[in-house]
């Protein structure tokens, strides 16, 4: 897991509790890096953010609509 430059969680944007981490304690779960990588790959493949978020498991349909 590589460090995120601004120190905020990549999922909820709240400050991370551990310097150099990418995820806050509330968002972290085993496998989150793989899920995020799948989400980013789908965006690069041309999926919309909504499609990528739902299909990769990064967010549920109601959460994804808010973005």
C-alpha cells in the first residue's frame, strides 16, 4: 500500500489516522487496495465513474449516485 500525498482517505476524504496511509480506519478492510485498483482500471477502460463504482464493488448504487 503506497502513501497518499495529502493524507486524506481515498474513499471518504477524511484525514487518515496513520501518516502515509491511503485509508482511514473506518474505511479500511482487507482487500480495499484491490477493489480500488479494479475501480481505477475500469475508469481507464472507459466505464463511467458510476458504472465502475458499482461494478467494482467500490460503492453501492445509492452511494455512487452521489458522486
